[in-house]
């Protein structure tokens, strides 16, 4: 039997008459975020795609994880970027779920769209300064996109303009998205880097989205995918004003709200 997503017509990133439903870190309201189980559940619930977070671990592999360390999800202080893949494999995140590599996550997605977010360290101290000297994340993700023949199914995003510029240099034909939120510094909040980076999409925090701002972003020629929205009334409002994608923890409820 086909899943709901597999039974729907193929979709692609870009301007959409009806918003795409993109599962935030997979179906993270029901499964541990950024795990194969969360991605499989997103497929079952009819998501058009998933958003996931990546960084390089201590042994160099690209892993799917959001936080700089394991405190929130595993109750351990280990920094992910300094921990080997073998050690990360031993960490249980709940219900038997484990931290996947990007390759494993992409295998689990089937034909779903994927928004790969390049994670930079928190902007503090030497850890962030070291990240400015390119750990190879962008280039490794570009290779993974090519290896899995993702084509138009892939969109690579980041809050960090430096990381996004590195990815654009490594894979100029792959669509990119610039992330920003209400607490960003003024240049980031106003997406001033967009003309230089030429992203295909803008990914604003939902708190920043109203009809006038959306119209201006669309006039710049970019799709607008909004995060992270779970309230059905807010989803309906965003659809009514014309956003192109809804990034949500609850893809089934989002699909229902869109009718």
C-alpha cells in the first residue's frame, strides 16, 4: 500500500499554489527528532518533505543532529563535533532511536523532498571562531546531494551566510534557502545577504511573516517557506496570504488545515 505522500502527485521546491508540508526534523511531535524513525513517520503522515539538520562529527562524517551537544536529547555534555561516529552510535535518544548519518537519512526519505540545514556552532568563543575556518561541511553535503542524485528534491539552507556561500560554491546548481528569525541581528533579520547569495528561497521565522513582507519577498523572485508552525489557524492564515511551504512538527495536522 502506498503512503499518503507516495499517492500524491510529485512536488518540487519553489513557488506553490498550495503550501508544501515540510516535517520539521521529521514528524518530531511523534518521534525523536532528526531520526530515521521521525523521517519514516513523516512519510506515513503525508508530508511533502522533511527538514533536517547536519554537522560533521569528530571523525568527519556528516551526522543529522540539531544541537551542539547531547545534553537536551541524551542528558550528556558531549559536543557532537568532537565526538566520533562510533561513540555517537552508542547514544540512545529514546525508544531505541539513534543519531543517523546524512546518507542514512537520505536513504530513509524515499521520494520526499529534503531541506538540509547546515548547522554552524553557537556564536560563542573559540568554537565558533574555529568553524569560520571551514570544517568541510558544505562540501561534504554537496557530495551527498550528488551521490544520492537528489536533483530538484534538495534544498540546502542555513542561518549562516558563510556556510551558505560555501555550499553555493560547491554545488551552484542546487537550490538554497536563507534562514532568519526575529531575534537575528538586523542584517540577518532583513536578509541583506540574499542578493549576494542568490538563494532560491527565504525561510523566515513565522513571527516575521505578514502579507506585506511576504509580497516583498516574492517580488524578489524567491519562494518563502515558513517555520515552525503547528497551530492550524496560523497555518490556514499563512496559506491564505500565499506562503510556499509550511515547516511543521505536525505534518498530518498541517495537511488537514490546508484542506
